[in-house]
């Protein structure tokens, strides 16, 4: 983990009342790739969770209900 940005990949610089966000220059390409993979994995998990929720809502709206879904 980068000691400058603490694994976030961003550096904040404050100019008066304005906070400027810049990419961290001290991170290695490997650290950047790891962050990218982790964020993509998290995105896929969220999409799967929402998809399950939508299927359940669709089943409830058609009158099947949760009890029938457990049996199926």
C-alpha cells in the first residue's frame, strides 16, 4: 500500500477553500491494477445483488411470493 495516499489512489491539495484531487504519483502500476480489479469485483457483486432483488420483486408482483421461490 502506498504511504502517500494510503491505498486510495488520490492526493488532496488544498488551495484556500478549494480542495483539488489529483492521482497519486507515488503509486505503482501494480497497486493501480489491484485497485481496478477490486473495484470491478465489487461492482459485479452489487449488480448480482440488485439482479436478485429485481427477480424477487418480479416474483412477488406476479403473486408467487417468497415461499414459492424457496421451493423452486
